C-alpha cells in the first residue's frame, strides 16, 4: 500500500515540475476523451499544440498567440497578487468589461476629433474603470464583511448587463444601420491600438503585459508591498503584527487587479476587438484565474502559462476546424489542465511512500 | 466511601522534563475530585494516562481494586472512563446526533440515538436538539455534545479538562448542576482547573500538582483559595536574581485603557492603569484568558485605543499603528510564536524583516535591502545562540525554544525603550528559558522598560521588580516584588480588586507568616 507523508519543506523540484506533469496528463487524458468521441487523439493533440506554431498556417496563428496571451497575462498578474494575499478576485471578467466601456466611452465622446492624447486618456480611463469596479467588493468586504468571491463574481453579471445596454443604447453606432454595437475604433486613428510592429500581433496591450510581468517580479521580490502580500496570505495574524493594515491591503489587491483587468479591456476594445458589442467579452477574466495558478502565482510562470493557455485557445479553434471537435470538448480540455495541476500539487507538499505491511 | 480509582506512584518522563513524578491519589466513588495546578504542572499528562492516551513509565493504577492499564482510549472507555476535552472535536457541518454517533464505538441507529440524546440531555438539565447543526451552536451547547457523548456511554469516571474556560457564568451554573446530579447518582468526576473559587464550590476533594509532583491534598470547601494558591505556586519565594536598580523616568504609561472584546470568547479590558519606568521589569500575572492577549494587542498597536491611553516616553501613541509605535520605541513579542510572532513558511531573514524593518532601516522607499535583512537575521542568530542551519531556514523548522530565542532576540536587539513580552518562556526548555530571562534583565539594566506577561508566577518573581495581576480584564494595583508574600499573590490572582498596598512593615511580617508550615502540605 502507499501512504502520503508530509514533506518538511515544500519540494522545489515539484513546485515547477507539477505544471509540466499536469500538461502531460492533460494531453493523455484529453487524448483518451477525444478517442472516446471517435476522433483521432494524436491528430487532435497535434492540432492544438503543434499546428498553430509550426503548421502550414502558422504565420496566421503566431500573431494570434500574442493577441490572446496579452490580456490573459495582464489580468493574471493582477490576480496573482491578490491570490497570494488570500484575497480572491473572481470578477476580473467584469472589471475587464467596465475598463473597456470606460476607455471606449472616452474615445466615442471625442469622436471624430484627432488628437495624440486621446489614446493615453482612454488607457487611463480603462484602468480607472477596472480599478473602481474592483474596489466595490473591497469596500463591501471592509465595511460589511461580505465575501469578495461572491460579490466580485456577481458583479461580472452586472457588468455584462451594462455592456449589453451600452451596445444597444448609448454607445450604439448612429451610422450602424440599426445594428447593435459601437463605432469600430480600428477605423478611428487616434483611438486605435494598432500593432507596434505590423503583422506580429504585438500591440500596446502585449507590451503592457510584458511590463507588468517585470514590474510584478520586482514588486513581489524586492518591495515591501510584495513581502506584505506574502505575509498576509501565509499568516494573517503575523501580518497585523508586522503592521500591515488588512483593509488597505484588500483594497489595493482588488483595486489593483481590477485596474490591470480594465487595461486589458481597453487594449482589447481599441485593438483586436475594435468595438463594443454584447459579445465583447470571451472569458479572459475567468481563464486568467487558471493562468495565474498554472504559473504558480509567479510573474514569469504566468508569462509561460499565459502563452500555453493562448495556445490551447487557438489550437482549440484549429482542432474544431481540422478534427471537428466540439467547442465543449476544448473547454473540458482546458478545465482538465487546472484539475491536474491542483491534483499534482499534492506532490509539492507530500511524498508518496510505500507502506510496509507489518504482521 | 469506596474507592473507584487508585493511582500509585505514577511517573512519566519526556525528553528533558519529568511530567509526572511519583504521583499517588485516590478518587472515591461518586466524588467530584479536583486536580489543581498551574500550566505545565503535569495535569494533562496525568489524565491522558488515565484515559489511555499515554502510558506511564512507572507506577500502577487500580479500578475498583482490579489492575487498570488502558492501552488506548477505547479500552479506557470500556472500563467506564470518559473524558471531555478542553478543545472540542466536532464537525461543524454535521448535526448533533451525527457528531455524537461519530464519537461512539458502537453507535445505535440514528433514530434511536436521537431519542436517547433527548432523554439523557433533558434528564441532566442540558437540553439539546439532536437535529441542530453544530456550526449554529454556542460554545456551551457544543460542550454539551461532548458531555452527552460521555454520558451515553454510562461512565463510572468522567474526566473534565478545564470545562468552564469557554462558558458564560450562566452556562457554568447549569454545568455544575449536571455534575452534582451525576455525582449524586454515583459517577465520579475528575475535574481539572485552576479556577479556585469554582473548585471550592463544586469539588469535595482536591489533589494539587506542582512540577509533576503531588504537593498537597485538601478539602476545598474547608480550605481558603489563598491556601490552595500557595500550594499551586509553591511555598518558597525566590528572591529576584539582581539587585534593586534605580528606576528612571516613566517609559510606558497606560491610563484607563478600556477596550471591548473583539471576538466572542475574548476578554474586555477594563480601565487598565500602569506605569513602567526605565530600568524596571513589570510582571503581569494571571490565569490564561483573563485579557493577556488583548492587553498585548492593545499595547502593540494591533488594536488601537484612545491616543492618551498608551504613552511611550510621554508621547501619546494609543491611536497609532504598530510601526508608528515601533518608531516611538515600543516593541512586542506575542505569545503565539508560529503564525503571530513569526510566519512558519518564511525564512529567518524574512521573519527578521517582519518586525525589524522600521527600526533597523531595512527598506528604503519601500524597496527591501535583502542583504541588510540577512545580516540582521544572522546577527540575531549569533547573539541569541539560535541553533539553525542558517538564515534561509523556515521559521517553522526551528524547535520551540530556538524560535522563541529568535523572536525575543529580534525585539531585544532593536534596542527598544519599551518591550512587552507575552509568555516569553512558554514551552521552552529550562536552558533557553534562563537565557531569555537573563536577556530581558540585561535589557532593563541598559535602561529599557520591560513588561513580562506570564502565567508562570515563579518566572515573574524571578525577574520582575513590580507585580500586578490581570483578572477578567482588570489589572490590580502593582506591588513591589521584594517582600511580596504568596498570600498576597494568591489574593491578587484570585481577583480581590481594590486591595490597597500595605505598609512595608506589614508586608514583611506577612511574608514571615507565610513561611510557617502549612497544615495542608502532607509530610
């Protein structure tokens, strides 16, 4: 028989080994799932992981990788700070929407004026919108002791309804022939978040995400704020002893992660998305939660996890086309990744020993 | 009176400590027998042996004349011994009946069990609805479940470990009614406590333990609380290890500090007044749960009060946060090492930064100087002889004594004007305890004001200049330790509020009186 034995210290090897193991296990079990559905598992796995990078149409897919990974990484970096402090912002999707609405609002109000300050103003408005939306669960938590998981999650649905209202009402394109949705910001030069290097997918949001990775690393390892976050997450009473104000920390974490989600929203709507429609959000805010944990809440880990997750998104689409997999199977595949990661996490804190059978 | 349980010459040693040393006593059938002693006196070890959780090294036990050697709690239960622990082991999400069933060796069908719970609980004046979810119950009601678990097994001996520490006064009255009824029906009760007045009202016999030995037995109804406190604390008064110093100006002034309890089992601090001078060691004694934790949090700044309630070197800091108070010169070492004074998963360097960042200047504009932090951790390790592999070791990997040396050293080496320590040597081996006490004395000699909150009266008498007792959130007026008698300590700990300091001559003569032989100490 086997039994689990707690390690005296968490294993460094397995801290970084489990994500790899989780990816491999996801491939195997996912492959079995695809086979059970009557599809060729090897072909499907290849379509997801290989074709977008090195397949015949890779030149189209590679820029898409950055376009998809950018918002995931940006949001996940913000979430990871709160998660380390045991402050659970599950509502990044809502903050992403509100950020996009606030930034797009600035652009649509300025239309058709051309001014180099419009885009920066949109970015600030987007961050502010996400920040304030994230602050709502923080204030309710501090003031009334509500659970920020529930409040932030429910605010996603509020934000979705606001989005829908805006797309059909105040932000509707007056020259849009009655179709819902705003003007296309891609056709408004002062507001367009164009690619910095054409054809690479590298827009300002991707650069911001990369900057957030570096900044997050510095903050986490060199700054008192990162230290306080780690203390608060591991020992709340010790955090008070260290002079950390838990209310302030909750507000900073929820507001800060909201601001980054809002940034992701404004870069998306002014760039790849182009316009406010009621189908604007595609779940980046939720997938970023998986990315944050897959990356071990570590900035560079999140960078890699964000790229991997983007790959499964794009690869999932190719698999739908090439192999004919249903979208639900791809979502199950992505969910498996988090499931296996959490399951294998056991190995970080425990080791498996063979039990001697005693007479 | 027939004997139910005889204990003869029981001893039990753990590495470095003799928890029980040649303990003998007898519990009569249908008697409520008190087991008295300070923390660490060996009460818990003794009852664990009776309940089969620990095996004695030497000695024998007899149940109704037959040898009694339980190898596990199940065997003890089979012999009619049941125990209600201080800490409940209940599942909040399950109902009362389900929790009771989980604790039984052979649970009956749920419907029968629910009926039995109703019958027994009402029969003993402890009404309980078997279908309620435990998470919704009060501490008193949860304790009833634990007691019911025992009563359903029809015990001959019921062991209760500090049962009233979580109860309201009304719940205590109900509990005592139940215990008296049980005793009248012939069940013996072994009642562990250090609350003297409770024992006087409830128990017919008492055995007193100190440092693992039986130091006396008495009839609590005919013995004063003071006399029992003397037996608990020890008959010898140790002189402070250093000569009288000349105290400087007031370093810590607490005036009329009143704070409501922050959680349901917390203690309200009521009008605390104290002044600690430079060079003075101020000891605060008292039984756990009388406001020690709350007082430390109020002084450290983790809980804030009115500005003028706490002053450091004359500066009001009562409304300031932890780090402002550190800047003003006040540092603290909380009782709970892991999780409060230190983060278990974090390295010693990170833990050194935890409270030292402000006074040691380990961060500039919020950016941490890790080299300086590591040097500071290494300094603590060297100066306080912390046995560890290095500064990268997680705090949780250190032994209790070594971590306590690190925690106390971290505060002392900041050269504070005021230091407040709560239970500085709790669970620490004798050598480390002596080291920590000496370090506190040395810091006082350099001119710091030192406040030691401790349940260990011996410790306070050894190092403190002044002594005050904390009782139900009130602090007694302080008295000089020199010339303080055990009578007076007993009265102060027992909560005799408003006693005026006696004249020095009177103190001296009372001290002499207490050194006369006590009639209750067995020869």
